């Protein structure tokens, strides 16, 4: 293979490898962020709501039992009250007990209504948050799956490019590879094309002598500004 064309292909291969490494690191960062904190927070909220629901249910049931007990006592006291007889003090005491029990029953019934309302609210919250959790969890699993699949694709492509890079380097003479490596070490792409009379790498116009030599005689020249190896687009297409 022509050494200059091999160098151009090597450059393109290494540029693609850099892009793949960047994407790999981006995916790694994204995977690191996927801690599941949001779904864990929702789960904690659901667990807390369920605990509150259970507590309210127990309080409701306790109130129901106490109301039933009060009902039986009221029946007993009312029976005693209306049977007649007995001392006036005893009747007054019975009436006081009845009044206290009815007051307590009223308070318990109000508490029950509050429990029922909160139980309904908690059930709605648990249902809504469960749906939200399932949706977010599915989305998270889908993202993780896509990122995992893309990471595997990147690995496969990168391994192939590494093999291709070694094959291309074997086709390039050692002295040209030294020049290529030196330019890479300067944090620049080693090769550029002539666009008009300018270097496509840095945009600087080349001398007329260099341009004419490149177009008519030479296969490449060096940019007078950045030092890149310049070839013509037509040459690369041959």
C-alpha cells in the first residue's frame, strides 16, 4: 500500500479510536450516575406510606372495638337508668357515666372518620407511587441495557480498529512513522489536505512554490506553519 495513503488511513483510524474512547468514558460516567437513587427514594416513600397505612388501620380497628365496648356499657347503664328505683345520687352517677361514654364514643367516631380519610389518601399515594416507581425502574433498566449494548459495540469496533492500526503501521516506512509520531506528540493530526492554497489543518496559505511542487511534482509537502504533512485530495482519491 502507498505509505502516504496508509498514513492517511492510519490517521483516520486513530481519530475514530479517540472518538470511541471518549464515548466509552461518557458511557462509564453515565453508568456511574445510574445509582438508582431516585427509585430507591420512591421505594422508601412507598414503604413509609404503607407503615402509616398499617398504623391507621390498627387505630381504626382499636377504635371500632372500643366503640363496641362503649355501646354495650351504654345499653347497660341506660337499662339501669330507666328501670327506675335507686337513689338519686346513683341515678346522677349513671347519667354522668352515660354522658362521658357518649362523649368518648363521639370522639372515637370522629377519629375513625379521620382514619378512613387518611387510609384512602395513603392507598391512592401508594398506588400512584408504585406506578411511578415501575415506570422509572423500567426506564432505568432500558437505559442501562442500551448503554451496556453500546459499550459492547464500542469494544468490538475498537478491537477491530486496533488490529487495523497495526496493519497500517506495518505498511509505513520507519522514517515516516517517526515523523507521524512526532506530529501526534504535538497534539495535532499529522496529515492535512490542500484546500485551494491553504492547509486544511491550520488554515494558513502555503507558498506558491510549495503549492506548485505539490500539484505538479511531489506527493506531499510540509505546512509552512504547523508542519503537517500536506497531500492533495485528488491524490488520496486515486
